[in-house]
C-alpha cells in the first residue's frame, strides 16, 4: 500500500475545508491497516483516521500526520444473527440498509447521521434519545502495540465523547440489534428524516453540530439564535439560517473563517449567558479557538 502525498483534507471533510495531509493511505484489510501503522511508527509519523469527515475541522495549513481512510473489507457490513458486524469505515447508510434488509431494528436513530462506524464510536454519535453506546456490543481497535476488542465501558463512551486517541483505529464494530419488521423500520426512518429536514440544514456543506449542548434548559442552537447569529457570516462561512448550531460553507470557506465564526459565537454566548460553549466538532491539525 502506497503512502500518497498532498491529499487535501478539503476532499475528505463534509465542510470542504482543510489543507494537505503529510501522508495519506487507504488500507483495505486488517493486515494492511496494521502494516500502515507500523510503517508510520518507523517514520515517526502520528496517525489520524478520517471517516466521512462529517464532524471534522482540519487546519488550512494541513495536518502533519499519516491520515488513514478505511476502504475494502474495512468498509463493509454484514449481519450475523442479531449482530450487525461493520468495518470501521462502513457508512451508517450501508449499515442501516443491511439491518433493515435483515429485519433488525435499533439503528434507525442514525439515519440522519452521515458518518461511519468508527467515527460514530469516537464521537458516541447519537440522536433522538439513542447513541452508539445504546447499540454497540464491542469495537476492534488497532494500534501499533496490538489489536483487541473493547467494550463501550472500556471505550469510555459519554455524551459525544469517547476515550479514543489518534493512533487507535476502530477497524470493526459489532452492533447488537433486535428483530423488527422492515416496514416499521422504513416508516420510522421516513419520520426521522422528515423531522431532520424541517429543523436542520440537510443539503448544505456543514460538519454537523458545532457546539455540544451546555447543561441547562437552553440548547446551543437556541442560545446562538437568541444571540442573533443566524445568517451571520465571516468570509465564506455562515451560521445556518435554519439552525444556529450549524456552520455552512457558503462560498469557498476556509477553516480560519469557520474558527472566526465559532469564536464570535462563543464570545456572544458567554456575554449573554455566562456559558463557555465547548466545541463538538473535532479539530485536526494546529488549530484552536481563542480563550474567552
Ligand atoms: C448534516 C449533519 C448532521 C449530523 N447529525 C448528527 C447527529 O444527529 N448526531 C451526531 O452525533 N452527529 C451528527 N453529525 C456529526 C457526524 O456525522 C457524527 O459525529 C459522525 O459520527 C462522525 O463520523 P465520521 O465517520 O464522519 O467521523 P469523522 O468526522 O471522519 O471523524 C470524527 C472523529 O472520529 C475519528 N475517527 C473516524 N473514523 C475512525 C476510525 N475508524 N477509528 C478511529 N477514529 C476514527 C476521527 O479521527 C475524528 O477524531 C452530523 C453531521 C452532519 C454533517
């Protein structure tokens, strides 16, 4: 497997920003993944895995790491009894399709989460009262030191977080699902997708929720809306006019534009509510938000 150079993260993220990765590889099998990690270690290169890049903001200057994108058998999914066994790079859309075809329910909540199995574990992604922690039986995690299965407890899944670190690659997951008629699954998914379309920007380049919901009654989106941020624009980045906890790439945005908008949003929320909003989107590369 070749390490490519000059692959732009903008091609790998849903927001469409980010400079080049120092090196890039797409392992197709577990053996290839293990070889890539060992080669990176020999070269003294840190590693980061990108799924669909749907919760990622990568530095405009690039990322000084080997960036991995799982393909081949590491992106496939199949049903075994009541387990859905998915490669770390399998998309949620493929997993939902396999589960529905086999008459297995429980994954419907993920129908509007445009990520992969591995990204879902890292983020403990969730919606409508369920998350990865609800359905995950275990995940196969590969590092240069070895390969092993971890339980949700060992992964430290909490609200939009896990204990995973870059260099730990989720190569496979097992979801425990329950029998449910495909017609019911289809109806539930249609209902959730319609709800999503009514409340969030679904046909724009975004990275999903910008900030985690703070403790208390007012969610981040409502708080930022009340701060007058809907439609606010810096450079090519704009706070969604539909939902204020989303940033859209409105016109050739850069990561710097997105960060400037996030800094302004945090400043206003802090001023109005005394709250320090914590970003949900993962930063990759040398980027950070200014202190409040
Ligand atoms: C329109 C839209 C709607 C969204 N709605 C929701 C929602 O309702 N709920 C929600 O929780 N999220 C939502 N998101 C955010 C995002 O889709 C989820 O967080 C998703 O799980 C991220 O998966 P990914 O594969 O895209 O991960 P990426 O964005 O590629 O990466 C996220 C993190 O996971 C790590 N990672 C990715 N793959 C692996 C792997 N195989 N092994 C180890 N680490 C890995 C990355 O290094 C990074 O740290 C939304 C995003 C968009 C654009």
